[in-house]
């Protein structure tokens, strides 16, 4: 029988990335569209940061199989990049 519950590491990663996106939205403000963009940007950057840490085989600040330092850095950088790109389009 297949396990019904999702992987706990996936849930933890999604929660951290979502927390970064919603914190940015809380600080910067905006509408619902900006909230969704912030959260998705946080997920994207978190994934890229985790992939970079796996490629470099760096194990600093690991929580389970998640490299929190790289993943959160990627998430924050992604949101900052999205912020500056959206400023130029206005």
C-alpha cells in the first residue's frame, strides 16, 4: 500500500519558501497578484538554491536533506530579483 502522506521534507521546504514570500509581501505590500508572485518566486528560488547546494555538495546548515542556507538565500534573491524586474515594468 502506498503512503498517503506527502514527504515531510517537501512540506517543510514549501513552508519555508512560502514564509519567505509572505514575509516579503507583508513588508512590501501589494495586492493578491503580488502575493502569488512573491510566493511562487520564493518556491522557485528555494528550489534553485537547493539544487545549487546539491551540485556543490555543500552540507552547511542542513535540516534533513534540505540545505537551509542555500535554499533560503536562493528564495530571497529570487524575490529581490522579481521586485526589481517589476519596478522596471511600471
